[in-house]
C-alpha cells in the first residue's frame, strides 16, 4: 500500500484497506441494483420490456483486482453498469421478462447487502475515531 | 443522482397504475350505460403502458427506463345484445346493445393493478430505508 504519496494524509491507509474499498464499491453496486429493480418492477406490465441488472463482470473485475493484491489503485475504473439480463426468459405472450416475485426477492436481498455494507463502512470509521480519540463513544 | 435511488421510476409506475385503476373504475361504473354522448353504448377503455428513458448509459447497453401510460384506447369489440323491449334504447325489434364491459375481466385487471401498485410501494419503502441507512454511515 502506498502510504507515502504526496498530498495524502495519515488516515488514507485506513480508507484504502481492501475491506473498505471493497465495501464502498459494493455499496455503489447495491444502489445501482436498487435502481434496476425499481425500473424492473415499474415496467412489470410494459409489453416487450426486458429486465436489467448489474453486469456480472463488475464482481469478476473486483475479484480479479483483489486476487492481484491491490484494490486501491485502478479500482476507480471498475464501475457497476446496467445491462439487459439476457438469461431472463420470457414466458409471457407480451415478451416481458420481469417476474415480480423474483424482483421483490432480489430487492430484499439487496437491501440486506446494503445494510451489511453500510455497517462495515461505519465500523471502519468508528475504529478510526477510536484510534484518534481513545474513546469508544 | 437522486438521494433516494430510483424513486422517480417508482413514482412514474405508481402514477401509471393509478391511471389504470381509474380506467377500471370507469369501466365498471359504466357497465350498464347504454347511451353515451357520442351515441351508442359505452365502450370499454383499455390502458396500455410504454417505457420512458430515464437515464441512458451510452454504449454500455442497459438503460434505466420508467413507465408511462402510452394511450387509453377503446375496446371496439361488440357488446352483448339483450332482448328488452321496454328499454328506452331498444331498437324496433326490442334488442338493446349493452356495453362490452366484462365484469370478471375488470376485476382481474383491478387486482393486477393494485398488486403492482403495492409492489411499487414496497420498492419506494425499501429505497427510503436504504437512503436512511446511507445517511447513518459513521454514526
């Protein structure tokens, strides 16, 4: 990890730990996924609509960077983006590929994930506060 | 970027489903209307939806699309003819053309619309919860 970068402060290493960077990235993805699910449910009755989701290559890119050892550099280029879900089949005559139950489950799952990630980020910040002040409160 | 992610999309869906509920109510209310301003019995109205681009991602492929009412069209199928010579709108041979409203079909539409409305409401609730949690980061 690059501690001695010019213009960076002493707290930077904390905000560049793999866990923190990963949580931040995944939190972005959770928000994008929430938007995708909102659009899918909104269009549950629109003829010909195809469901969208966060592209699976986002997680793969993150995994690859994690395996390469350093998440903090170049990770800005990894962004969650939306693609049409090609694997979703349409069983309806109007060609719509949204299943509302599936979307609601995905939403709940995403919500739990979001809660977990915000908690991780909060804990990171709390640890930093504790280190600075010596108090837990 | 919205503070509450996707709330504009959900709002559009709620409005669209509300319109659909209104039209269903209108159909059911006029299930026995044999005379309208344009003459002839009431014709069933049908709502159709279409997507509306909210945010494009350029070449990346997927885009966020909200929903809106494309049009309210008229169902042109013929209504049932009932023999009722006392009816003021009966023809010379005593037949009255009733509206082409099918109550059971309207009820199914009503339930579908209100379930979809509920699903969108729960999305709104969830988005709000997520925004609140995001604001609580670090607390």
